[in-house]
C-alpha cells in the first residue's frame, strides 16, 4: 500500500484561503481543490466518522457530537470510545487486505479502543479534589510518555477554552511527525484544530483572524514538506467551513415557556432534567436533536419548532431518511438553523439561576455544545482564580460569560454557499460531486492505486 497522510485542517474553506495563507494558496494552485457537500450534521464527530467509514450517520450511528441516551436518561457529549461508531473503519479494511498495514491516528475523534496501531487523543486527569489536569491518552501507552517527555505535557487548556491557541496544534503536529519517525505507519491521520477557535469567535473577519491564518498555514507547510520527504501521498481536507452568524437561538427556553422542560433546582441553581422533561433540545452548533418523552405533545412540539425564530428544517423520523440521519440515536425531530443563526443549550430564564457549569469550561456536563467557552468574562477574574490556585486554595474556574451573542461563526446546517463548504485537496482531480462518505473512497484509492 502507498504511504498516505490525511491532514484535517478544521474550518478550512475557500472563504479563508488567500493572502494570509500563502503556502496553501500556492499549494492549491499546483493541486486540485474540490468542495465537499456538507454532511448533515456538519460537525466534527459525524463528519470524521463518515470520512473513515464511508457511511452516513444513519449507518454509522454518529448523529452529532452528542445525543440523548434514553436508557441512562442523560445527554452525553464528546464520548471517546471508537465502539460508538457502528461501521468498519478504513484501517480495519486495510488490515484485512494487507496485514503489514499500520495506522497512526493523531487526534481524530473516537480515538480510544480502536484497532489503529498508534493513536493519541486528549484525556485530562480528573483528581479527587475536583482539579482537572492536562494530559492525553495513547495507544500504545508508552507513546504518551515518550511524546510528553519530548514535547511537554499536552496543552489541554490551549486545545479548548478561552486559552485555545496555536500551541495545541503545534503539539499535535510535532507528535504526528515524531510518531512517523518512530513507527513509519502506512496511513497517518492528523487533526489540526487551530482555525476552529478564531472562526467560531470572530467568523471570517480577516482583521481579527489574519494572525491565526498565518500560523496554521506555516504548520501545514511544515507537515507537507516533512511528509513529502518521506514519500507520502498527501491529502488535505476539512470537515466543514465556518460561516458568519449573529443570532443565537435559545430553543430550550421556548420549550420551557410552553411547559415542556423539566427543571430541578439545587442550591438555588437550575438544572435541566431531561428524563423528567416532556420534550427538550440537544443543541449542537447549527443543528439540534429534539427528544420527546411524552409522545402526546409531539404535534405541539412540531408546531412550536416550525414557528420558532431562526429554525429552518424540522425533520421528523421519516423526513430524516432524506438526509441520511435517521438512526435510533437521532431526535424525534432533527432541526437546522437558518443562515446567520445557531442553537444554544441555554434553558434558564434568569442568569442568577444558571447552573454552576454554565460559567465553566465543562464539555461533559453541559447538555449541549457551548462555543461561548472560548471567551472569558474578564482577565482580572481569571487572574484572581489563578492566584487562588497557585496559593493552594480551592477554586472554581467560573470565568465563562453567559452572552451567546459573542459568537460570530458557526457550522452544521445544510445549504451553505460554496465559499463555506469543506474542501478536499488532492493530486488527482475529482470529477464526481463529492459527498462526505466519498472521502473514504478517495483515501482508499490513494492507499491502493
């Protein structure tokens, strides 16, 4: 099989390729760029799973970055076991056809407990006293020790949250190249998240993101040069483009006002109680799953959604088949946002009663995706919290604002313009209209032809 590397430049679209990305601009002029028709939902875990299995969410089961587990009656986001993906992965097929094939998976999602030979993924240490320490998980385990000894502790707080910056992408790139030097895998998958941060914060505003564009361009240039010297075939791609938004939509608040949301109050703060709700929304960027426990309110919920501000598509179980998202994990309704809109998870009506996790970076407790985690309420408050930490006092890093209007970029919906579609950059020209599952075929053909 041919040595192949797939570099996932998150958020890359033709809307941001230009004077601030000189290497990519030149590289594309010598290669072939093809737009990928956005998957529904165009979110990280769903798209990556489609690329690696050649299947839609209806078959591989990854209907979003999170969904409602109706057995546990819990909303679960950002789980990591590869066993959640209900389809054969490209490395499984390759190993079956060529036993000498090996794969390195550097930070693509559902990374844990797969048959990839070498893998690294974020995995914090959660201590008994409530602290969260940066760390990562690897297979084999000694790879983690080697990489962190050479490049330092994985910079988790620069991978997500208000401190997110180029350091995490730099670490991943270095780790990928080091793993290449150590193990020479046949297929390498690399995830570069850097543009995700600035584009969700500011949208495609070049006055605010030109520095970040130059930073990612330089790392991509280094990786391409490194792998070209190794004789690898190179594929550059993205999962989605990020388009400008200016209107957050709070659908759980709408359902609450209609008496459909179950709320539990503890210590004067409110918590969404999905198991006790007649209906609720699991928000995920510009798409959302609406789960209904009390089927008698189904038509009422549908009417509310169809008349709600900012809602575009309202897909029941039958209509979900058209978009290949009909799966038992999907909501009773899957909805998408209109242009310039995105969905929050917010369910409280008074900020004073917002749950404690709302003001923290807490991706596992929040019953939906929260891009406001990339902002901070004030540097002074952060400094105070860090001073408490250094002094050995207990502290809660509750520094995230509750102002969803801060977010200026989003993704996930259907029907985006070509400028905001994900891209595939290859040596060979792609003739057919490219959909997300077809990326599997492109990678496979690069490996075997």
